[in-house]
């Protein structure tokens, strides 16, 4: 199973940014982000402490569901 970080890198670099790409870009530049994490709690706890924007947790929750579907398919 690839990490959530690895999954999120497919959302990076959009010319017209949205919340998903903003979160992915932030994760890329956040040196302490748990890049090998595959656990919801590990990523969620980190975002709760260092959330880059007001609805980042909501965006994470939505993308976590997509991540789970793709990784468990």
C-alpha cells in the first residue's frame, strides 16, 4: 500500500489551485509531514496540529475516502 502522501502527490501543481491541490502542495513543502503514513490517525493528528488552512481537515477527510477506495480496490 502506498502512503497517503504518495497518493496526494497526484493532486499537486494545478494551474488553477483548489483545496485539494493546496493541501497537496503544502504537504510537499512540509518537511515534517509523515510521508510514509498509511494510518488515518497519524495523518489526522498531524493535520490537527499543523493545519495549513481552515478547512484542511475536511479536505483531508474527503480525500482519505478516495485514498481508501483506490488502495483497497
